């Protein structure tokens, strides 16, 4: 079954919009704690929360970059939907779940093992 580039583009645009809203709603700010009023455990918890927020921000940025790349490729790359590593078509269901995927399941497994 051939891939529906129009539908994949629509999914990518919707995901980009959703991630952009999340970024706008969740700005990561520097933690400033009143050392006299906050105990050690509270400080550690606040710092952990801050690190988790930073990591979520990094992940959102990476996802937005992957979406932008996929949007460029879906419109211009005749090989869109083919695995970057082996050149075989990526399963339509895999692309439907995540149109930004660049590898088939087999090659992605190999990448993750290395």
C-alpha cells in the first residue's frame, strides 16, 4: 500500500502544533530557593524537578527538529518512507504512528543495540 503523503503531512503539522503549545505553556525557569526556609530534601526535589523539566525541553526540541525534517522530506524527497539504512520501505503502520521515523523496525533495532 503506498503511503499517503498528504495524511502524513497533516499528522506532522498537528504534532508540531501540539508540541509548540506545550513549549509555550511550560517554560523552564531557573530555580531560586530561599536557603533559610527550604530543607535539604526540598532543595534536592526542586533540583530534580528542574533537571526533569530541562530534559523534557530537550526532548521536545529534538521532536520538533525531527518533525521539521520530516515535513521537508515528505514534500521533496522521493525516497521518503524508505529506511535510511537498508533502503526498504518503512511499514505504513509505523509511519502512521510516527511519520518522522527514518528507519524500519529491523534497522532501528540494530541502531539501538549499537
